[in-house]
C-alpha cells in the first residue's frame, strides 16, 4: 500500500512530548482526568463495524495515585439510541504523570457518535512523588509492511526498575496540527529487569488515518495499586 512507506518513517522518527500539567485540573476530585480522546471506525466481520477508541488520561495531583482510571464509552446511532457501551480502564497513573490506552468495540451498525464519560479514578494518597517514577525506554523500533495490509512493529523495552513488571505500549496517531486521531495499544505481561525485552505487534493499516503526520509512543507499567509499586520502588 502507498500509505505504508511514509507511515513507517512516522513511527521511527516521531517522538512523544510530555504534557503540561499546569493548565489541566480535574473536573472533580474523584474523576479520571481525560485530556484527549479520539476514535476510528472501520468495517469489520459479518457486516459489523469496529470502533477503536483512544484515550489520554493524566494525574494532575502531586500527592495522589490514580489506582483505576476509568472511562465509559457509549456508541450511538443517528437517532441517539445506544448501539453499544462499555466501561474501559487501564493501568494506574502515578502523580503528575500520564497514560494512554486504546480499546476496540464492535457495533451492528455504523455509529453516528461516540461519547467518552470520565468515571472514578480511584485516587489514593501516596508517599511517592513524581521523581520516584522512572521512564521505560523503547529501543530499536522497526516498522514493516507484512504484505497483507498490516503493519508489523517490533522493538525492545528497557525496564528502569529493579524488578520485573508488565507494561502497556501505546502508539498515538496525530495530524499536522497535533490533533489526536486514534491509536493502538499492546500489553506485555513480563518485562524483567536488566537486558531489554523484545516485543512485536500487528496493526491493520486501514485503522491508521491517512491524515497521520506524527506518532507518539508511550510505555508505562501495568501496576494499578500502590502495593505493587512498593515492590518496584523499594528495591532501588
């Protein structure tokens, strides 16, 4: 496909930037603070439609851990009726940090609207501060066309902690103005300490907007609760 060649370069040469937290505050102290949303609709099997949602959520607090950030996704028809709905969640968000996650829903008819409603984030007070949380490294990223309309992504993840953990890997697609268009997420259950761990994932090229001009890449621990973080942070 003609689109795949430039897409490969976007994955390799685009880099994510940290969001500024100073201008974002939660609408309520208990809610998940969602900073960006997007969705993509593509035809699926049996005449259905695949709705891929992308959510960027942040923790604006210095002294709280968001243990279970959640969002209610509702897919509606043109008459306003609900086609399908689901609560989605991802890993916990450390203080002054962000995550991004993507999910797929299936609809029996073409959706007219997709709604995102933030739910309870499960905030807990914590003794840890932003500086205690380290960044995972995404190394040796390679993107190739597998000749069947899919993009094959391979890379290695470097775990900065002194203990193994699972991670979420999220790619976010943006247009020339930086607007979020969509994304894909991959879960890896075990990333040991020490040497980088390889992974691979496949993405259907039709699920990536042709307006994509840059790709953000985020890797973050799957830990949802502070006792899990204790095992990592206290080993250092």
